[in-house]
C-alpha cells in the first residue's frame, strides 16, 4: 500500500520536473539521492549489507539495467503524455509481472487471467485511439511516442521485478536496492546535464529530493512485499496507484492550477482506462483466493 500510494503521486511530480530538467538528469538524481539515503541508513543499522559490492550476482546487474530502463522510459514518455495517461499505459508492468509469476514461479492460472489480459490490451487500444482522435497530427505523433516509451518502461519493470523475486530468496532486499541504486547512479553519470542543476529554484530541489525519498520508500516496501508474498498479491495492490493519480489530477484541473497542464478525457477514454484497470486487477487477483486457501 505504501508503494502504491507513493507511485500514485510520483507521476505528477515527474511531469512537473520534466518542464525544467532533462529526463536522464532526473533519473540520475533519483538513483544518486536514493543511494545516499539508503547508504546512511545501512551504515547505521546493517553495515554487513555493503558486502554485496564484493561479489554481486550477475542477475543483480541485469536487475539494475532494467530498472534504469524503466525509470528512463517512464519519465521520457511522461513528457509527451499526461500523468493519468501514463498510469494507464504503465499497467502493462504489474500485468506482465503477474504473467511472470504464472510462467516462471508456477503460480496458479485460470480463465480469469486470459480474460484479464484481453481486457488490458483492449482497454489500452481504446484509450489510445480515443486520445489520438482528439489531437492534431503532430501532437498525435508525440502522444504515440510517449505511449511506446511508457509501455517499454513498464515491460522493463516487469523484468526487473521478476529478477528481484528470485534474488530476494538469497539476498536481503536492502542489499539489492543498495547495489541497484549505486550502480545505476554510476552508470548514468555520462548522461547527466549538471549545468542545469546550477541555480535551480528551491522548489525544484524539493521535488528532486522528494523523488529520491519516494524511490527509497517505495522500492524498499516493494522488495519486502515481493519477499513475503506472491507476485499476484503484490501486483493487485500496486494496481491501485492510478486511482490516486486520476483523483489528484481531477482536483488540480478543477482548481485550474498553472504549474501543470489540465487533463480532460472523453467518456470513451475513461471507459478505456477503466477497462485497463479492471483487466489488470482481474489478471493479478485471479489466483489470490487459491493462494489464501493454501496459506490457511
């Protein structure tokens, strides 16, 4: 629930910060600040976790790569689509993660999964086509690019989460996150536009620090959730975060604020979004009751 709540607001903050900074600069700062925060905590409470840097498993390098691709794809895509639209398209992530639970971790599968997958793909198609019909040709091209970037980021996250699901069986989540944040921050340094960080107003620094703290808390909670329960349970809760984004953006649009673009959706767009969310929930909750019975 902590992860879902934090991610619900994150899309809005990312949209605002991309007005001022390049996506890769923001991604680097998120990883760098998250690494510093988590390192400080680890130095005080779990110093032994630094041992992961001595002989990290190769799967951990892959997990770091795909999380970096997720961050980059999502923030690059959100430059061209609204926060709410990005939350519709990113639902491919928990659905794909649930699929990995079925294929790799041999979790229960039934007809609900199939119906849910069809609903997700149909809803994305409906939402995309309806939004595209309301835009000019040039804006439509940008919207398509944004959608593809967010979808790519979502698929990358599913690979990351699947790798982490296997890694947490042998390593503490804090170790994994500490290494991932550090290696991603190091690898992204050549792409950072440091000159843009100079002379920034205080509000931008506050937003960047919030994103760093958001990363630590959200992924710390996620890693523990993945360790202690099934992929299906984790994914069904994560699916709640778009609701927070939609409600918040509706309030901001109603308030007519100037610091973020207003959103407006047709009835068909809303129907498409609800179909995506409904399909996602159906997919990732399909095996939930069986898992609960087995646990009991």
